[in-house]
C-alpha cells in the first residue's frame, strides 16, 4: 500500500468564492422554501411532508428478468421505478437486427415490441407506481408502448405518473445516442410536449439531463450551465410550436449528477432553482409559480466509482447522496458498488437502496428544510455558480442559441477540455482517488459481478421474430404509411406512433419510417 501524495486533494474546476457575503437578513436575501425564487427548495415543507422518491435505475437482459428485479426492489422499499434500456433499444434497432448482435440485454433491458413492455410491467399496477424511463431518440415510441400497456391494464392516461428523459440536446452534447438531425428531433419533442399537455397531466415529457454531461467529463459549472440552457431551449421551441408556456413548463423536470465535491454540488442545486425561476418569470413570461419551480432527480456519480477496491464506492455514493438531499432533490438513485465493473448484482443494489433508507430514517435529514441556508460559504458559492452560469449563457447566446452552439461543437469541445484536464490532474496526483492513485493495494481479490448469459439474446431474438410472424400485415402497413404522411405534413406524430404500436409495429419499423422522412445525423468533426 503506497502513502498518499504530499499534495492536498482538490477538485479540478472547483469554484472558489471571491468573497463570502454576510447574510444578516436571511429571509430577505433568501426567502423561504416554496417561495420564489426557490433557492431553498420548491416546497415549503420539503422532506417533512414527503421524503424524496427512492428510484433505483434498473434494467438488464429480457423484460422478464427486469420485471423480477423491479418486484424485488419494490419489496425492499423502493418507491419508484426507473428503466434502463439496452443499446439497440436506445438506438432504434429491433433485437433481431444485425446491428443489435452481441448487445441485446447487455447494458439494460431489451424492449422493441409492445409485448416486451407488457412483460416488463406484468403484475405491476401502472396506475399506482411512478415510472421513469431513460431513453431519448426513441422516447416517443417507448412512451407509446407504455401508454398501450397501461390501456391493456385498464389504466387511463390521466392516472399515469412518471418521466421520460427525452432530452436529445444532451445526446448531441455528451452521450451521443441520437438518430435524427437536431431540428427534426426538436419537432418530435415538441409533439410529445403538446400530446402530454393534452392527455397525460401527471406525466413529465422531458427530463432535462445534466447527468450525462457530467459523466462525459464536464465540471459542475458546465453541467449546470449547459443543462439549464438546454431546458430554456425546450421552452423556446414549445412556445414557438404554439403551446402556452404555463401548459407545459410545470411538467418539465431535471436530472442532475451528484459528484464528490460536496459543497459545490449543494450550491449547484440551489443555484439551478434560482436561475430557472428568474428566467421563466422574467424572460419567458410564465405566470404560474409551478412554471417557475425547478424540480429534479439526482443520481450519484457513476464516473466517480472505481473498479479498484469497489467496496469504497459505498462511501462515495453515501457522500454524493447526502449532497443531493441537502441540495433538495425530489428523487434519488444511488449507484451500486460494483457498477464500475458491470451491471449491479441484486445484493449490491440492495446496499445502494439501503444507503438512501439510512439517510432518510436514521440521520435526521428529513426534519429540516434547507439546513445549510445562510451559511456564508454556501451562499457565496451559490451566488458564484449563478454568476458564472450567466457568462456561459452569454457565450451560447452569442453563438446563436444552443442548437447552433451544438452544431458548432462548442459544448462538446468545452467538455473535452475539462475531461482532459481532470485526467491530467489525476495522473499527476493533484487529485487523489483512493485505490487508484493513492492507497493502492496489490493483488486485490476478484469481486463477484453480474454476468448476462448469452442465451438471453437468443431467446429475445426468437421472441421478436415470433411476434412479427403473428401480426396483421395489412393493418401495420396502413399505420406505418399514415405515420410517414404525418411526418411529411407536420401533423403531431404521437397519435400515429401510438396507432402503429397498437397494431404491433416494432421500435425498429417505426424508426425506419422516420429515418426516411427526417434523415440521420452525422456529427461534424471538431478539433481543439
């Protein structure tokens, strides 16, 4: 075991407040939780009234495998479902497509048919559980699968609660799971926003996601600025599409990363609420206080986990979860100790869930609303987050807005620079990670991990092919032709997609129709 480096551990990109204000009148400077500008939280009683939703991200193998994991987690006290999909599903390929070979069920659950979605929620009352689905390019199709499954369970759309990520801008910026060019993608998203405003009053049609921006290597400030600007861009497109801002803005939600710089993360969350509230009220003319409230889900930082000494990841996750709670999150996912190695085992995911439950039931956190409010350090850091964020907004606006900035490669280059700097600091030991560049142990024991049996893919492919053989080809052809017509004419796409799903159209078949009309996106090369 080597000794720690003599240099002090630090966080690359960390903000250091230039001055720490003295808050002699906390109510005047900060207001109260549940009141504009919501720095202290979107609700007056916060966790005193309702503990954050414990929503563990789950998905692997077949829909049947993941359904069993869902039921296990619910039995262990989880209070919301969160679905992870495999790469073919995220990219719009059916499980039996040649491009899916070797990837089916590997990093999430395979869902390419209505039958898969029905199996995924078999025995789970969809009207009683809140569901989050992490999917973007094909989000409209997955939402249609979900609606059709709920209908077969006898659950009306108005009862459905949950969120679909549907944040294509951060895909172009960071995660790189896109299909269509930016403008057609924005059209699909605004169609979903309008559809949800009319039919799904309890559903969040977009979860504006900073999580993947941070996982790609951004700083906390970049995560905050790019995420909020993405959110403002969706608001602008919604307004241009003719949807009154107060009809859709209350159903926009956010998804942030909680990393290891404890105080900076807390300040980031508090600044996010204040910035959102001010712009929604002052720049976009929102009249409803519900439109001013930024509500968010938090996931602990996957990129902070280490394959070395994976038991240490339990501690990292607890620190990050605590920051999310003190920052006022509405729901929380805690990563499992083995996720730097593979998808989590049942035992590891139980420890991750128990981490949240210990915080909620044993720490006293739920008894206090924004307990760090008024701290000179926290308030100064929150102020600086807001100030620096506005500078990034100015640069994006100078470039013509977020879509234009993405096409120019601006956020991508900035994240690449930050990621490079972090790696350099890690290698030069200016930033210490226990087990990686400090306190290293030789000859570590093998750690048990989840392995996906190859038979899973064979079974899913065979099931997909049988599904296709049983269908009414005439009805399907008619529905797909109508979808193509809607794409050309500008008609809202959600109802034609839902109609195609109900006559057994698959994910890949619907995507192929939209590809013919909208084309595919190839990211221009960028250099720095």
